[in-house]
């Protein structure tokens, strides 16, 4: 029996939740892992480069893999890599094997990058079937995972719980949830029928890379991914080294960032429906820039911590809005999502080491000028995130919805 739309939604919610949980488990323990590895900011930037390279490779190949094998096997393989990465990072940090930590982050990045494209393709298909916004709330579950993972990280950090066992437990919990929900994803979503001619199915990859609007959307994804990724990679260390907080408080502030993103994404559907995608994006980017500026320029630690909330709210909707716009910009949504995400993931490739080297020379707070500049530029291109004409109507679950969608 084919899964219902409700089952598909909750499977995707859970599968997006898992990398958020894993990401926060890693991020909240970065001060402890940094101390275990005795790493400078520049050295931590090189360790994080493993995450960047893995993410880029996962994104680059994911579009073709989805087109050939469909979204489900790509999601399954990518999610398994994310789950396996956590114990590997924990064990490597425990034994002070910095290159093995980088390898674990590579595995995490490759798995997350490939699975995310597949899940966005599935999410875009659910939007098409239901005629209702879905991607914002879907990304909200990633943020919810970061909130729960960061909350656990705060507790474990405050009691000096070993990083090794923290990340092993995170992997085991993710494995149990993954095995339960993966069966509810349908077969065939995003797969291209190779019996058809290439021209009749989708534009070639070369043509996608010359689509001006898609490239502009890709730049927007890059700018906002840099803003979000800077928090995921560096926020606890920024607050510890740049504003004088202790590691537990740095983790707490990261939790506030994740909570702000979660609220923004769960509430985003209403704002998109009421004000449109481009206006919602412009306001979001402005708030994100305001929050980043507060962390950089405010010397009062309390006010800087409060600015993190604006940073989180401002970047919450930008990524899903841009990905949704990319998927809806023409034929071959999987290829278009992959192109936009590939451009965006340049931020994850060069961002961590570049911010690390800048931080090593000028301090981590000053390094945040880079994402701030990109967000400000992206704000002025908000019209590229075209309004999606989604009718907000109630659609019943079940096989009859699948049947209607084929007409």
C-alpha cells in the first residue's frame, strides 16, 4: 500500500529532524572538542573543511542520483551516513585524532548534502500535490532538531559529560528513528524516465547553469547559507572567545539561535501566504543582517546574546524560500534544486576555513563581517524569490490525492 500524504509528511519531518539533532550535538561540543584537539581557530577551520568538502560533493552528485534512482534511495544512503558520522566524530575526538574528526565531518556533510536535496525534492512534490506551503515547516523540523540537540548539549556540557558518549547516544537515537520512518517514503519521486528524450524531460545540466534567475537564486542561497552556517559552525566559539561567555552559556545562546529559527520556520507559512515570498524574504534578510551586526558591534554581552535571536529569526525562512523558488523555476525540479544548493554550498566549502583564518588574525567577531555583507547584498535581490501561487485549500490525505495529482 502506498503511503498517505500524512505519512510522507511525518517521515520527511523526522528525516529533517535527524541532521538537525546531529548538527547541534556536534556544534554544542565544539569548545570541548577544540580543547581535546588543542586546536587554534585556524586549525578548527581546517577540521571543519571536512564538513565543507563532504557537503559540496554530496550536493554536486545528488541531483543526478535523484534523477537516476529517485529521491528515496538517496535520502536513505545520505541519512545513514549522517547517523554513522556522530560516533566516528566522538571516538576520534576522544583519541585526539583531528583528521579522523575531519573525516567524520566529511561523512556528515556528504550525507546531509545528498539527503537534503532528495528531501527537498520530496517536499516540493508534497507542495505540488497539496497546493499548500510545506518546505518552510519541513526545514523547521531541522531547526527543532537543533533546539533539542543543543538543549541536550547544554546539559552534557554543564556536567562535563564525555563527548564520546554524547555523540554515540545521538547516533543510536537517530538510527532508531530512521529505521522507523524510512518505509513511509514513496518510490520513484524525482526519477527521470530514461526512455524519454532528454529534451522532452528536462533541460540539460549545462542549460540549467546558464539560467540567470536560477543563478541569482543560487547566490541568495549562498548568502543565507553562509549566515546560517556561520552560526552552526562558530556561534558557541564566537560567544565564548568574542564575548566572554563560558562554554555552557555559549551552548545556551546557540540554543536560542536554533529556537528562533524553529519558530520562524513554523510560523513562516502564514507570513508567506499573507505577504508573499519576496517581501517575507526581504524582511527576513534585514532582521538577519541586524542580528549579525549586533553580535559584531555590540560590546555588551547580554545585548549581543539578544542579537543572536534576530540573527536566527532573520535567516530562518531565507533558505527554504530560495530552495522552493529554485524547484519551481522550471522543468527538472531536482536538477534546479541541486544547482541552487550547489552554489549555496560554496558557503559551506569556503566559509568555515575562511572564517577561521580571519578569526585567527582579527578575532571571530570581526570574521562575521563576511556573512553580514553577503546578507545585505542578498536582501536587495529579494525579487528573485518569486511568489509561488499556492492555493491555500484543504486537501484530503490518502491514495485519492495521488490519483488527482496525475491529471
